[in-house]
């Protein structure tokens, strides 16, 4: 059975592309914004990957500005 997961604002195209490549999920555009479609397990894995990717990028950015 397939489920849908809405994407929050701020998920970049590169992160989204890597997510679709890495997991068995499909991107679907709706009038309310993009969603990922897949099994519960794949969507959970995709969500974890997206959160980790965003956190990693935020850490990179905070280190680039000297931590200020």
C-alpha cells in the first residue's frame, strides 16, 4: 500500500533528488505542494535522510561563518 508524505518548505532540489534516487519513493505535485509517495517504511527512511541532510547543511553553514 502506498502512502503520501508532504514535504516541508525549504527542502532543496539537490536533497530531494538524492532522496528519490536513494529510496523507493516517487515525487508527486499537488495543488498544495510536492509530496512523496511510497510505503510507510520507505517514507520513514526518506524523512530521516532529509532531516539528516538539512541538519548536516546547517552545521556546515554555521561552521563557515565561524560559529557566529
